C-alpha cells in the first residue's frame, strides 16, 4: 500500500495524487495539515527518501522567509520545525513500504513503484 501526504489546496499535491491514482489502486491519502506527522513519522519517511529534512522545507513560504531563512539548524531541529509547522513541509510525499519520494514532478512516483 502507498501513502500520499497531501494538501488538497495545493496544485502540485493534486497533480501528484492524480498521477498516483493512474498508477496504483491501493493507496491512502494522509492530509498532513489536518493530521500532523510526529517527529518519528517524519524521520522514518526521510530515511526512506535518503534526503535531509531541509530538502523538504517549502522555502517560498512566508513563515520560512521571515523567521527561518539564513539560520542554521541541525537535521533534528528541522524535523521539529516541520512537525510543529506542517505547512512548511513540501508536498506531496509518496511513501511505499521501503521507499518514499517527493513527487515533484509527479513522475518521481515512478521511482518507488
């Protein structure tokens, strides 16, 4: 089963969901703004991507620009920031049993199918 961490108000997230729906039938939609991830959940997803937490920060968000841009944080601190401020998390993220990917562009999903 696949999971998609989704924000229905985001164009890129909707495109990722549509692409996933074309490819697989067994998936779960997780609206992470309504059901925020725990630090442990986010760390597990990040491990599956092989990327750093900062790679998943929405750098165009006003909160990032005003309060975080240019500051140095550890990976653990970024995980905490992202779990406390889920709107800063890039989307959509698609997760399988052993891999995960930021689905931008949506075709990135193919790398974990």
